[in-house]
């Protein structure tokens, strides 16, 4: 199990550039596969699988020099925790900084957002299967060393802007349970115009978890 206090080296030296590169890889992967996503039969596993394969190809082709620094993983079992073997919990996506001594990971949790389907509305994103899992339990333990993680909303109905407003409101309405400190719009890269960051007090330590929220338009046919 990871220690409860993040390494200063990971926090201070790697994370600003790691954040930008992880965002760019997701943006490039999305651009490569967005026309393959069919909202009528899309689900999280299919979209994440497409995104993973696209980013993997970008890294293998070394599109830019720094691609050699990273690897991407999909549905990778988390070490530690109470579950064993095939029952181990899995992360949707994470990008590993393979040339850094600590080999830090930028973990992404992905959730479809489709107002037509009740089970894919805001509670799915902010609740026990979404944001909450990074504040307590095995996901919180797994990411305890890391100052931030990413949430990806696959927008399958309405617009990215509408879902940005819905999700920010849902986070605010659940602020006590999410131990919310603040929310603010951010511009990590130009490709994600409606991104925002929320900050949360971790339950198991005195550290703060920053969550970067990315919305991908998956309504294109």
C-alpha cells in the first residue's frame, strides 16, 4: 500500500509537465477516434478501449520526443487492497512516467454522461463509483502518493458546456461528502476549453487531492 504523504519530488518536479503531457495524450487519442464513437451503443469500456489503443499507437510512433517517457495502461489491476486475483479493482486508464525514478502514474477515471439513461447521470460521476472512490477506500489508498488525478466525462447527450455546468453543480451539492475545498475553471491545454479543477481534503491524511475534470464530446455520428 502506498504511503499517505506524497513524495516532494513527484509533487514538485514532475507533476506540472506530467499533467500537460497526460492531457495532450488524451486529447490526441480522442481526436484520432472520435468519429468511431457511436452514441447509440457506446459504453465506458468501448470508448476507453478506443482511447487507450489510440494513445498507445501515438506513444509507439513517438509522435513527439517526450512520448518515449510514457506508457499507457487500461483496466490494470490495483496492487494491495482486500481483493485478490481477478476480483482486484481496476483503473480505467493511467499514464505511467516510465523514465522518472518513482515511475508515477496519472490516473484517469472515465464515466459516460447521458441524460437519456438515468444510470449515466451526475450521481454516477460524483458518487461512490466515481469521485468518492478517490477519497476513501482502495482507490484512495492507491493514489495516496499522487497530488492529483483526472476524471473524464464521455458526453453522450446534450453539449459539453451543459454537462460542465451540471457536474460542477453536482459536485457543489455533494460538497460535504466530497470534502470539497474549491472549484475553478482551468486551461491546462487549449483542446479542453471546458475543463475545471476541484480540490478535496483527503480523509486518510492531511493532504489535498486535486481532480482535473475533462469532458469529451462523444455525440458525433
